C-alpha cells in the first residue's frame, strides 16, 4: 500500500535539504513529534544506518532507521519499531528544484497493513495526519527560522 503527499515550498532546494537531512531533528519542525533523538544504529548522524527515536505528541514511541541518502535529493527511512499495525514500512522524502527558486517535495511511504481491510484507512492516516501536516509545518518552519547552512557531503565536497 502507498501513502503520499506533495507540495511546493517557496524556498531554495539547499535550504529545504539542510532542514530535511538533519535526520535527528524532525521534532524541530514536525507538529506531531514532541521529541526526536539519535540513538545510534551504526551510522553517522545523518547517514545510512542512523536510528532516531521519536516521541509523538500523544506519547507513542517510534524508532526509524535511515536507509539511504541521495545528497540534496532524498532520504529514505524505515520503521524499526512503531505503534502502527504495518510491516515493511519504508518512506522517503524527495526534493527537486522547481521554478523560481522553489522546491517541490514528495513524502511517500510503502507498507503492508497487518489487516488488509485497513489498508485504505492507514494510507489515509499517514497521508492526512503525518505527511500533509508535516510538509506544511516544514514550510512554516523555514519561513520563521534562520536558514540552516547546507551541510557538506561526507566526502567533504
């Protein structure tokens, strides 16, 4: 099953990427996450293998592992542990430069519902309650905070 949301953010790609790629810092901008912290997992702070632990505003705990990073373009993560009745949950935030110095953002997740009859409900929940408000809040965060300097790639380039 797939859940997805898209938006165009009125900020340059490098600025959006600097915020999105700070994997451990999602609580700074996502309205449903009250705390987020890196808990290791064998990868660097924003590199594959990194695990973050999130606490939601309703006190649920979610652990997510960063699976892949396409520098400046996308990051992919998966659930390690979550309260949601799904398996194989893997999500990605994709970014692309758009006209006028804006950035198009897609947040997409694929998963298998534990109960196939709940597939549409779960897809709607991830889309409407996680991705849409998250992308909206990302834009609001970028509007109201100081720009985060773009990170250099792990090779120093």
